[in-house]
C-alpha cells in the first residue's frame, strides 16, 4: 500500500506526489494554465482532509498571540553562535488546529505541498499510520509579519555577535566614518559571527523555503503536532 498521497493534473489527469511537481508539469505541458491553490490529494482513492487557512475566534486570539510569541522566541534563539548554521527544526506538541489554521492565514503565501501516511514512533504519541502534511512558503515578508504579531517580541531575521555576545548590527562604513569608528571603542566590538534566517526561492536544489509540517495525531481531538523547518545560515568573520 503506497504511503504517498497523490494529486492530479486537471488537464491530463497525470498524478503527482507534490504540488511543486504538479506546478512544474502544468508550466511545461500546459503553458498559460495555472495550478489551483486548494488542490486535492487522494489516498487509496479517497480525498484527504487537511487544515486550511482560517481566522481564529476572538476569544482564542489572545492565547494564540502568546503561543506565537513562544515560537518566535524559540526561532530567534537559534541565532546563537553556538548553534550551527543549517536547517533548523522547531517542534510543538498538542497544538490546537485553530492555531495552525490561523498561522496559515497569517502566512498568506503558505500552500500545501504534499501529504503522506507515515509512522510516528516518538513522543507525544506513537502511531503506525498518521498523515504528514507539508506546507511551504518562500515569502520572507509573510513569515516576518506572521511571527511579529506579539507586541512583546518580533521575529529577527539576522543578528551579529562578537564572540558569544550579541552586538548591534551596523551598516558597513567607508571613508571618514570608518576611520572614526576605528579610533573609537566600537572597533573592539567587531562582529565575529553573522546569523541570518534564509527564506526565498534558493538556488537550484538548495531550497530555502519555510516548511510547516502538521501531524493530526489524535483520534479524540483536532490538536496536532507541528514541526517548523527553516534554514539559518551562519558566517564566521575571522
């Protein structure tokens, strides 16, 4: 039994495992046509139900903003120079589906890319068959806006460090300004590490999207397990 759900081209009915593959096919084989935003996935001939973008109720909005603030603080902490530059994974358990739908709403460009039936053999719940729903976005502005709604904390896309100490990022100086800075104590706080969250189209196979992976683990509630995957690059300057 196949574990990958499939979506079909509405023009020729050819099947694909991901929306990205379907989009490339449509661009190549059916030029001038577009791929629908809310595509259908099927598994064993049956439609797969998956969360879609939806605004949360006003009664839950305050708790949602607190939750977003916690996620944002976790992502910002990965700028620490002790954390290697690579794909960063953040996981959150027992997330209400309403929160996830609001996050999709806030990241307006997020789209479902694939659906698979997989094993989930680790906390918070062991299951041999659970949907793994992958959503992606390449829009940095949408991500920044979505994770900067909490008034107490905002997503920081880049940071500079001198050793293990965070320092204020400064524009590159030239001429007299550079000379004056060199004479001052600022020269002692030169950045040794720069960290940056990379969200965009990438280069070839070096993709740089943000991925939101949703596992609807539970049978008796709509809560799920969320994994956020994004790339954080680190550059050593010495």
